[in-house]
C-alpha cells in the first residue's frame, strides 16, 4: 500500500525543481520518511530520491539541479513497505521513461502486479504505486499515445488515488488524476503548479483549480484540459481564489508550530465566531446552513461522524445539540461507520467533522449517507477541500493552516462551530441560549488568561515527564475533553495515556492506579463537580498522583489533588475549550522536555487520506 503524503508538480517557464522542493517542504508535515523528484530534461528522465526528511533530498540535489521547467516530487509517509530508496516515490517503468507519484491505495494492486509480471514486467519495490507506471507503459506500447495509455491505466485501478505523471514522450505536459484523494492546480502566468494541498502553491499564486473525483488533467505551461472519466466528457476548469495568507503558515518567533498554534487559540475563537454570533441582537447566523434551513426544520435525528481529535470535538457537539436543541444525536467513528448496517430515515442529518476535509474514512461516510438521500453537513477547516465540496452545506472553522501533526487550534474551532450549530438548531428551545451567546464573546479573553499560565504548566510538565502511563478523567462535557487530552499526550509525548468517564473508575480502571500512574482530572465548577471529587478521592486512596484542572477560586480542589491548574470561570458547555488549552500545553512541554519532535511525532501524518 502507498501513503498519505505530499505531491507537487510544476510545468512552466522557470526551473521546476526549486518550485517542487519548496512545495515539498511546505507539505512535509503530511509525511516524512522519504522524498524524491523526477525531471524531464532534454528528452531524458532524471530521478533523484532520498530516505528521510526533505532536507536530505535537498542536500542530494545541491550542485546538480536541472534547469528543466517540468518536474514532479513527493514526500512519503508509508502505510506499507519500509522507508527505503526503492519504496520512495517517484516510481518509474523499467525503461525510466515514465515517472509517477501517488497518494492513496490501489486496492487491486496485487492482481494487477501479477498480471504485469506474467507479461514480463519486473518490480523492484514493495509499493502498490509501482503498478501504475508499468500499466501506463503496457498501454502506451499498444496505442503510442501517452494520454490514452494514462486513461486506460486509470480504468484498471480500484481504490483511492491522487496521481501525477510525466514522460519523456511528452516533455511539455504534466498529467494528473484524482479519485478520493485531493489535488489542486495553482494557476500562474505561463506556469501551473500541481499539489495535494493548497499550501504548496500559496507562495506562487492564489488562483487554483480543484480537481474532482474521476477528473484527468492534462496540464501545459499555458493551459489545463480536464476530462471526467465517469461522465465521459470534457470539463471546463473552474478557477477559485485561496482565502488565507502564506504568512499564517510561517513559524515566526515560536520554536515549534504546535506552540504557535496553541497560542493562536484566542484568535481562533474570534475567527470562528466572527459574523456568526451576536449577543446584542441574540442572533446566530450561519450562512453556510441557510440553503438547507427548511430541511433542518424536519430533522429528527443527527449522526456525527469524525476521526481522531475531530471525533472528540464531535462528541462535545453530540452533548451540545442534545442539550440545546433537544434532538437525539449519536457520534460514530468514521472507520466503523462505513461498515455498520444501521437504519436511516429522511429525517436523519449527517454532520461530518474534519480539519483537512480530506479524511478518507469521513469521505466514505458521506458517500454512504448520500445513498440514503440523507442531508450531509460539513464542519471543515480547509476551504475547497473534498468534504467541503461533497456536503450539501456546512460551516467552515476558519482556523487557518494547521502545520503541527497534533491538532490544537482546529479542535478549538471545531468545538466553537459545534456550539454555534447547537445554538442555531435550538434557538427557541434552550434557556441557555443567551448566556452561551454572551460567553462566546468572553472566551478569547479567558483563553488569553489560560495562556499566561504557560510557564506554570511547563513546570508541571517537567515534574511529570518521566511517568510511563497517564489517566485522564472527566464527566459530562469533560468526558470527551478527557479523551482528547489523553490522545494529545499519546500523540506528542509517546507516553501511554487513556481517557475515561470518571464514573467508570470503579468498573475497572482503578486496578491500574498506584503511585506510578498519575491522573489528570477535569474538575470544573459544573453540576458534576462533587461527583468528580469523589472519583479523585478513589484515586488518592490508592496512592495515585493527581493534576486537576479546576475553576478559578475553587480552593477545595487542592484537598484532592497534588497540583492544580486554574482556568477562568465559564459555563460547563464551554469549559472544554479552556481545559483543552491547558492539556495541549501540558503535552507540548512534556514532548519538548523529552526531546521529541513535537511537530512531527513518529508514525503519524497530518492528513489521513487512506483508510
């Protein structure tokens, strides 16, 4: 199987390799076990690959950069096949005249590979991607047209893919194809840049063309021709403008992107609320849902589908919508939802939550729901992403680019948006409506106060960094928050951590507790405070150490905890946002203290575009 990685291609008037390398560096957060470039120069193919980070490839290229205006590149995060030069992309045919980079999974590659071996083709890698250049080669020998061969090869593939290909027989064309894996074309003057993420084209152009499923693009320096294989017809390219600045993706004075993004929480809350909530007029205005307002009036059930951090934001959303809008809601994990056989009615709405808008399992959920005619709504950060375009309507998070693999500000934005959706659906139903509108206004300032405690949280991180296991507990809204906190610690610090509903401690997890198994308890001043304190006492009775996140002014918590971080007083429904900032900082500082690459933890990638 292949990877969830970064693709960049260039065709135009300037030397292609520097553009491709800059794009790969901007996408490196997506994957990082190997990288490579292929160039067509003076009728010959040049292939250069390296294991490791993009900088290793950059060092390999020093002093030998080709000047050709046509190249493709790739940075890889493997799901099958060890990181090696042979498994690194681009892959090529035996004659090294066809070069291919690929994101996704070719599900029938074993069958295709066997057929090609029987025809005399020799494979040198463990990847599924290598079947593609050999397939193109096979069909080109029959038709002598690279375009026909490229399309014929695509017809044989089953699975998900974003593909870029170049050939010595077509030295002025860049070929691309997409199915369930993102591709975007940056449009410049006399040049085009192909990428799997808009971040790779931002420094060159804000004009882009998003490819749709089954699109095949033939790209030259001055033109883009698109043919949709499923519809069997040409498609007029639609140009859009990117709406965020490259400066947002620059590290600035922060040592890591994760810390920068945590400190962007106040701005994230403001941007997610701007023009949407108004406590003075008592209005929640979600323009992205206006087109489906009438349908929403007839909804009697909501299913929220997401993966990872987004699923915990979705779980907070489940609680919010049930409480504020009085609608039954259930959260389902994307990777499980696809394979469940549950009944759907036309009164059901699907809400999918995804930072990247490209999460493969979440996209599969939309496709499944669409078969039932279910209303599909998206909560997405990436404008123009696949999920944003597949759903019937939705709400953007407006968190801006998130570079660190572990999601921080996107989680904050997702929870704010889920709160807005709950208020939008429950305006005439909830007595909390006006109070929550006012609280949204005050949250950025309260987030600033939490961030001012960064040094204290850093000291706690240094105190607890050497423990091997950690437990996170909470009740009601603090339960999904505890799950997210445990995930953040696992992702960033490589420490084993588990999140539990605090009331479940006596049903098993207490057996784990001793002086070497600390707990982080979410003990805000909500209706569950006293019960949470009881659970903390159970832990203390078994010599477990406790860090509590409590409400400012509540001194009684210190009786049950070894250390306490205080957050400003807020409503129970918005506590998760402030608690999350504390847990993000705690994970960040432990990772740094342990010498871990916090922006790119091992074995993880930012945008999970394979199942």
